[in-house]
């Protein structure tokens, strides 16, 4: 481990969103405090804080977090008023972070905290955002590998700038975090926001571990919803696709007209079939599909115009100022 000058070493915040993570909370705390304690001892960082965000858990997650915060003043806890989702919960923690460097980390321990050391070193070398990227997906099932690869390829095809095999394990400099706080949208897709900021990036590769306990919070249904959120938040390509397909449908319909005339002349046409059934199925299906696409964008505009809070804080612990009255669009 590199030892830095005390004036050079920076403070570190670690943000961990939690939803029904009772079985793993103490294990996360133990591994993190041991790790960051060694960072302080070796001069890699000057000081640290660990911010847990309870996203409306229905188990005893919040109770365990309170016990940890009572034991350790460096552990801070934010309790949201309900389940707002992973991205709003992560936003709440990032907004509250005070460190000169901030690392976001999921509570399931699949992304090993030990990779934080290399992230910090990459930051000291000049990178404002350091992405944690898994080395391989060998431990995943075939279905999981296929859907994950399809997700990233499809998002790239739709014009969304993503880092392959990167989840939400990243280090963010204070400069980048301050700029992130200026993003006001209600619909949040952090994996797209940070690459879109164009700050100097770096990548740290790591081997993903098996989930320590509990169940995945991203089944196929949520992954599909997550993809739709990312595409409609960062790309107007589906709308452009509507115009392109509409144009080709016009050409197809024009060709159908000539084909109908030709078959009529040949005497092979079934009366009314070509002119009614084919256009009905073709144009009806396409119209329904793009009405759905338009409704996604209109729905997002609706949410943005209402300007509702991204999250609402119910309680907070070990902060210098109480966050309990904070319900914000991240101003």
C-alpha cells in the first residue's frame, strides 16, 4: 500500500444503499472498517465516513444500522420514508457525502471493497471518476451472461453511453460530485449520467464475488425496467426510429399498391385481402408499438414537470445537521 503525505491524503466517503439487507449489514461494516482503518493507518486517506441509506426496508435493516451508528460515530445512516428505488437511494447518499472522494458500493458484497484502494490510487493519479468493472462473467449462468451482454449492446445501440460490465461501483471526486448535484431530473440513471459528464475516467478491474447473503434486487423484470429507464432518459433514438420505420412503411405501402394492381391484372388476387388485411396488421402493430414509445417519453415529461422530490428523508443519524426534513430534487 502506498503511503502519502498527510497534506496530500484526502477524506473518503463510502455510500451504501440498502434494501432488506439485514443478513449482511454487520459483515459489510466489519470488512469496510477494517479496510478503511488500514487506509488511514498507512496514510492513503486522511479520514473517512460510511453512509448507509435505508431504502424503506421491511426487515430489520434499519434497526441494525442504528445499532452500528450508536457504536461508531463515523457511520452515518439515512432512513428514507419509503422504498424509492436504488438510484434515488444512492442519490440521497451521494448528496449527503462530505468526503473529497466518494465511493458508491452495494451492500451485497459482490463488488469487493478491497478494490477501493486501487480506485483511490487512480484518483490520485488524476482521474475524477474511477469505474469498477468486473473482469469476467464466468461465474454467471448462461442466461444471466446473455441478458447482461444484450443489455449493454442494446443500450449502446440506442445511443446510451455506458461502461461495459460496470454497475454502480465507482469513485467520484469532489469536483465531479458537485457537478452531479446540479442534475435535476427525477428519472435517474446514474450509469448513464456519470459517463455523460465527460470527466477524466479510469477503470479498475475486479473479480465479482458471490452474494454474501439475501436475494438479488435486480431480477429480469427490474433489469428490463432499468433498461427502458436508461434508454428514455438518455436517448431520443426510439423517436427517430419511429420516423425511419414510418418512412419505410410508406415505401412498403407504395410497393403494396403496385403489387395489388399487378396481381389484379393477372387475375390472381383474392378480392379485398391485399388491400385490407396486410395494411391492417402492418400499420396497426407499428402504430401500437410507437404509441407505447411516445407514452414512455410523455410519462417522463409528466414526472419532470411535476417536479416531485427524488427521495424523502425520514430520519438521519450521526450527521452534523439533521436531514430529517430534507425532501429534495437535489438542489
